[in-house]
C-alpha cells in the first residue's frame, strides 16, 4: 500500500472518531506508519554497480549483518556448482553462449569456470541474432518438449564429478612413547602387508592394521644402542633397522628373528631405501652404502660419496633406476647403478633436504622439500635436469608422498605450523589442510592401498588420516609412445 494513501486514510478515520466522541481530546499516538516519507514520482533502477552473476538464492545473504558475515562459513562446493550451472543455462538461452560443461571450481579460477566458445559482452549490439547460432540447434527435434536449447540439454545431462571431502580429524590415534623429535631420523614405515613398524627409543614395534595387534620386534638396549631408522622391503617380509652406532640390522618380521647385521658406517644411520634385494643406507658419516643382502656385504658393497654433511633422505624411483638422496648440506643428488658419483646435483634449496618423493604418474618427476630456512617444495625433471616449479609452504618441510592413484601429493611440516597439506599437481593448489599434532610432523608413511597415511611427531602420537581416494586419475598418460606405462 502506498504510504501517502495509508496516511490519508488513517487521518480520515481519526477525524471521524473525533466527531463521534467529542469528549476524547487525547491525540492519537504517533505511529511510524503515519510519518510521511518523501519519495520521488518514479523509481529508476541503478545498473552501474549491478552484479549480473549473483544468483537468486544469494539475495538473502545481503541482509545479514557484518558480524554474521564474518562468522558465516564459505558456501559448499555443491552450491557453487549449482550456481555456475544456472548461470551457464541463462547464458545459453539468453546470449547463445553454447556452454556444454562446467569446470571443477576447485581446480580452475573463478573467471575460467564457464567454458564458452568466445567472450561475449552483455550489452554489445550487433546484427546477428542473440538467441543462438543455428548450428547449435541443428540436432534439436522440432517435436522436442524441452523448453531449452540443445546446448543447454547437453549441459544438464553432463555428469557431475562428485566432490571429494577429506576428513579434518584422524580416524585413529595411537600412543607412541619415546618417539624422538629429531628431524634427521626416519622411524615410521608401512609395509605392503599392511604392517606398521615404529622405532621407539631402543625398540622396534610392529602394529598390524588388520588385527590392531602390537608386537615387539627387537630391543637394542642390551647392545647399548638405539633405533634411528626403519624400512620395509618391497615384499613386506623383511625390515631393516638402522642404529645409532652405525649398524644396519635385517630382521624377519614373520619369524621375529635377526638375519644379519651390516657394518660399514661410522655414525648413525638415519635413512634407508630398498630396491628389490638391494638396500641403500645413508649415515651421519656423509656416506651412502649400497649392499645386496643375498651376498656377503663386502662383495656387493658400493660406497657413494657426494654429500658433505649427514644424509637424511633416500628414495628410489618407481622404475628402480635412479636413487635420490638429500643431505644436511642442502643438496639433492641423483645416482644411477653404473656410477659412483652423482649424475645430477641440485643446489637450489637453502636448508637440509629430507623430504624426497618420486612421482608414480610422470616418469622422471621428482619432488623435494627444504628445512626451516628454505620452506619450499621444488619439482625437478630428472630426464632433462631442469627445475620445474616451486611453492613456498611457509614452514619446514619434513616429508613428501605422492598419491598412488591421483596426481596429488601430501606434505608434512614442522616449524612453525606443524600441519599436513594435500596438494594438487601441477596447479599446486591446496586440497586440504590438516592439523592436530602439537610438535613437528617428522614422520610419514602411506598405507599399501594408497588411501590413508600415518603421521608421527614429537608429541608421541601416531595419527591416521584418510587423504587420498582410490579412484584412478583420468589424466594419466596412455600414449603408446610412453614405454614406462606398458613395460615393468
């Protein structure tokens, strides 16, 4: 109702009541409805600041106060996708945009979400018909009952990729007393038989993920030694144990007995890496030893000299041809089977390189992370010896691991965030950020199915997270020219 008309009507009613009851001289109470408002004779909308991309369901959000807006959560991905689909549908019907599919909002920028054949302005007047090109409706039957065009029908029929939600809390937490807070050690590993090995003080414990049973494999207190690294063989039946005195012990996990003790290092062994029956060990004596456990140690021993400080990271490539090593001298070295000197050396990091991971999706792709003074994750093409990308994480990089099924990787961090980050490669966008450890997340291992990870920290806890999906990526190379996808 018009406020001015309502004011005149109420005034007439009050005047009639005054005539009927002359004794009542009390004026009526002032009402905000009766207060006159100065309005113009016409309503002219202002289009200068209009945002044509705002959807109808977001109109109510503008009515929220500033405090509620700050506390409000971000819209879910499903709501964003619904809004993008609705916007694309309007552009198809009103502007003839010809949009047939929507990109994933997590991986693309907001201005590239709608895939249009060409950029169209909203108010561009041309001689062509804006309803849409005739070619877009050639396959549309004249007897079709759908009110939308053929392009819009394809848009509505296109399958929507389900949004993967990563839980923010671990699904299991285990106590790990005496788990050392030492950046240069590697005390957690997960076998292919789904058994977790953890070095706690002078002992190595085995935890079965199937039965949740805990067994003690060995105790080095009798020898006056302690555990500095553990590593499972590829078949999961043998576990190597590096010690503070520089020994490497080979244990049969099933039988619970020690098979051999390998000597050769003069300081603690903080890094281990298996390659079939060959075992590589990195020590504080700046040396890498490669030995075949099937033969006497002196016959198969290869000494690799390249680092000037402690070796704290070792990883074999997925094709078992190259060995990557990281040291406290800020160097990342790559070795092969035929040379006693590194074939590649990368010196871009500004701190110790412990985090090393080979990509299972792109042959020759290597990722490495630097310590507190560096805080960067760098990617290298070992086929051409060229650096690729670099991202500053803002905190010490302790571990890296690639997903087995999708082109993603997880990193654990120390000073000062103590967080776990999941990245999408090659866009290097953060998929998830997990927190919970109160100390540096120094240890990381992945389950044999590639779906879960376990992290360990100086807070003496082991936390299990579901971070990766089992769905295999559709972007993997299937070219017949890529021999590494067909020959194993």
